C-alpha cells in the first residue's frame, strides 16, 4: 500500500478509488460524518476478519482533527500524523512520522476564497527523495472539478482527474487523463440517501467499453446516521463481504 493511499484512508477515510483525491482539508477529514464526532477507529479487512490496516482519528469539539495514527501491519510501527493549522483553522501542513523519522510532509496553499489550490508532497520513498505537486480547480459552486498532479522522479510525470457532479452536488463521474491528454479510464458512481456510494462502474480503457468492473456497496448505520460497517461485492461475487468497519464515539 503506497503513501498516497495511506493518506487518503486517513484523511478522506475511504479508498483512493473515486470519491476522494489527495487533498488535505479539515472538511475532507470530516466528510460525511454526522454529529459531534470525538474519535473514530477505522479498520480495513482483506478477507474478513483478517485485518489489513487500521487508523485512529481524534477530533476536538469543533470537529478539527488533532491526532491520528495509521498502521498497515500489526507487526510494524504505526504512522503518526501531526497537523498544523492557520488562524482560519485550515490545515497548512501535515507531517507523517514512523519510528521517529519523518516519512512525508504535505503543505497546502489556499486562494482568497479559501479553496485549496495547490498541495506539495515531499516524501522519502525507497532510497530517493520524490516530490509530488497537486493543483486544484473549482467551478462557480465551489465544487472541485479538476486535480492535476506532477510527480518528479527522473522525469516529470503529470496526470489529471476531472470530476462531474449531479444537481444534488454528488460526484458521479471521475475521468482520468495521462500526460498526453488521453482519456485513460472513467468511473461512474451511484449513491444512496445517506450520500454514500453504493455502486461504482469503472471502465479501464474507454476504447474498450466491454472492459469494466462493477463494485456494489452496502452499509450498516449507527443512530447518528454514520456508517459503522461497509460491505462490498465485486463483479460476479455471490455475496457481500465486510471490507471496512468504523467505531465512532461522540461528544455529549
């Protein structure tokens, strides 16, 4: 599991698939959460009940995350996340630490409207320093419509994701383009009344419409309306399997 995927599990609290992107904002940490959440432990499973990874997030009474821990192995040290806010309670920097050593640093840049417009990621991956930059665009409604990323290794490797929304503000299409502007793949999302994704149809090559996958999702909710069990079924699977659980506590 790579660093960006770990960051998304923690910050958006779901996979990188289609609903989230690599932007670090307080709103995304709280995305979809209802009520005055105090703590949340999220567990991902391979084949239930085998644990694949887990994260723990601690929020203050105003809904801002103040501490987070992530582990992708029961044997290896956990990742600790430290947050730095500005006076407007926007996340300016997030530092990922493992075994007392800094692994990654995310820094955010906002425009005058408070929109995140650029995120810089510096990460020590394997034996070399590999920075990544993300650039964000919004429509007049303030909805994120484009994420352009550049990965700096031996060469600059850009890519772009474009998002389309329905009249209810739900992100229903995600399109991914390569550095040459070629549409590589496309995903279509369907939601339930809780605004949680219940279906993703992912076309891996738009030139081959018969090459696609379908993922279905179902949820169990607590009294606040937050899901605590997430089940999924892929393609021709015969039944839903538990893939994620969340244990959530609330402020009184």
